[in-house]
């Protein structure tokens, strides 16, 4: 979304909400294109305020809501937007659980709080039932493939739904450990890092930081890259691989030694339950 808004940030009104995405306010300087501080009122208010702002503002309105908040307090607002055909882009962040308060289950998880199998309510089915026509489902871990969907939604008139789907990292790690799966972190090859910091600008991951020592690297074309390399903490890395997808000097589909971001080679699993 940050890339999709390039050159359009002054034409966007961003309706934030209560959830993990509220923390965009803490990184306002990094995500300045999103205008995350335009409005943050109350749980589920992003939809009602988005409807009102769309009637009065010249900017394109983007409302963000999580899956749990949608089930808990968002459905009336969705009905209102669809009924009145409001010109709003609604981004539903579907991470399968109520992540911010401790990964409690919600109707979209498919299990009860004690792990008993329950009917899983698909968000897209609910929204289609309300009457929305323009619904796109994105894999949030395929960052590059999501850009075009966001750009298209911003340009279209009327309500657009983008469901950005991917499991909460903490919840997903817990399930991996239960299944006996290893969590494989990544690392930055300091010898060939180009110091472009795309992994930091376009993907604000708490596992990625900047090296304190300035280094330089001369590529095969004779161009020298000088600055502070990025660093991925193996203790914090979740192994999602998004950084390697957005890195312009890494081919995540056909990995080679030339990739700047590589799989962490040490033969051990990093624990995430400490």
C-alpha cells in the first residue's frame, strides 16, 4: 500500500481503527504516505467515519479494519457503505485471530477458544451476501503482487474491498511448533548488501535494523555502494520471507549466492516462545 500511494499521499484520507494496525501511528514518519494519523476514533468506527468523510472530502478515503473488529463491530458499517454505494476503499486485514489482545479466536478462525472445531465464517462470503461486487483477496506475504490491486482500487469509483490475508506471526509460530515445524529465519549477506534499505522502508519489520558500522560494496559493474547495511536479527525473524521478496537484489523464486537476503544457514531452530 505504501508503494501504491507513491505520488498520491496528498490525495488520500486514511481512516485508522483499533488493532495491530493502530501502531502505524508509532511509525508515522516511516509510513507518511499512508497518513495514518488522519483519524483513529474507536473500535469499528473506521467504516462510519469513512462514509462521512467520503461525502465531504476531495481525497480518496481508505478505511482499514481487522477481521475480529469486522465481526464484532464492523458489519453495520459495511451494510451502510454498500447500501449507499460510498466511494471508499476498505482494507480488511484478515490474520485469522484477535491478534492484538492475545491471539484469541474469532468466527473466522474455525475453532473455539478451547480448540474445538467450529464453522469457519469466510469474510468474502459475508461481504458478497451484503452486496459488495468488487472484492479482491490478497496474500499479504506476496507484497509485490498486492501493489496493482491497491492501485486499481484507489482509482475506481464506488466501494472496493481488499482482503489482505495472512496469519498473525505469533499465532502462526505457535501452530508451527505444535506441528513440529521449524521456523527458518533469514539474514542479510553483509558482503553484497547494496544499502538501499528497501527492506526497511517498504516493510517495517521489528527484526530488521541498520548496522552501526558503515561499509562499502562494489558490484560486478564497478558501481560502489557505500553506507550502513541492513541487519536481520535471527532471534526475531519469523521466517515469512517478505523482506527477500521486496529486496530488489534478491530473487526469491530462484535463489542463488548473488541474493542479498538469504536463508539463515545455521542448523538450528530459533525459539520464539521465550
